[in-house]
C-alpha cells in the first residue's frame, strides 16, 4: 500500500491514495487501515500544498480581480468575500476540492448520501454541527425524520486532525459556520451525482425538547442567499489516470 513519495507533491500522493482506495474495482467501504492512511496524508496537508496563500490579503487585488492571487500565483484565500470552491479533481469514484470561507459565512445543513467524506481544516477555525439519521440496518436513504446529534457546535481550528464521516455515521448531515476566514479540504467518495441517486439535499432542523440530543430534519430548498463561486486550482500539477476523465 505504500506509495513512492520521493519528489512527489503531497496533493499527488493524496490523489494516488484516493485512486487506490476508491477506484471502481473496489467493493464496499474502505478498511479502517485505508481510512487511517488517507487521514494521515490529509493531516500533513498545508494551504500551499493546494496552491493557497493563507496569510496575506491584498485589497487592490480584491478590487481589480475576481480571483485574487499573490505575486507568486497562489490563491489569496483570506481575500475572498463569499464561499469559494477550488476544484482539484473529480471522477466517477471520488472528488477532491477546497472550500474557502470568509468569516461568518455558513454552509447550510446538507447530507452526503452513500458517501465516505474526509475533511481537513487547512487554516482558520470553523464551527460544525452534524447529525446522523436514527435508522434500522435496512433503512433506505432518508429525506426527513428523526436524527441524532453527532457534533453540537464543535469548533475545529487548524492545525487539527482530519475528520471522516460514513454513510450512516460520523455526522453525515452537517453544516459549517466560519468563525474566522478558513478553508476546508474535502474528499468525497463517491462524489454527488443526481444520475446515480446521490443528490445534495438541504434540511431544516426542528428541536425536540422531550428528546435531548435529537431533532426532526425536514428537506428544504437551498437558501436563496447562499451561493458558491468557483476558483481555479493553482497548486502543484496533478497527474491523473486517463480513465478518471469523463
């Protein structure tokens, strides 16, 4: 399982590990050993490893360019004024990308149907609230119903360990609120796909006073005032398997 890492960028190592663990020939969920391997690679990731300058802002660039970059070509993440997604890679089996948040921005409560998701806070701090459905072993994916709180306003601050969620555990339904400007590196395996019955669903939460630690979640529309803008990936070049392309 070891990768030849001499002279290889961290993002290339991460891609290769994802390709190894999540390729179409694999059956079932990754083993705990494989998950720990991926978490270890994520733990080592820093903003510059994905082309982000997390320390500087440049007001002139904010005015002149919709995608602010430093003089070295790195993305000036702390200059963003709205939730921004940096797309690194996507194929049928997994996706890799970074969400950059200005302070105070919120990503609404949403789910990850039939997915394994690994996340790493690259810089800054973010508040997380998450739920898992209260289900039976044979339950199908749900759009509303009783859910149990997995994390109640947990604060994650860089540097911190990578987190992982599974289809039925770990906080599969969650929301983020940026306490400070921050960025989260995400791996989704497999990625969202309406065609493959993995749509992104958003929820309202209704507390249940008689059941502490639980709530009723109801499907809702994406808030009209929530938008995500795209930014190009400017990190180390990534060499991918040809079959990964659509």
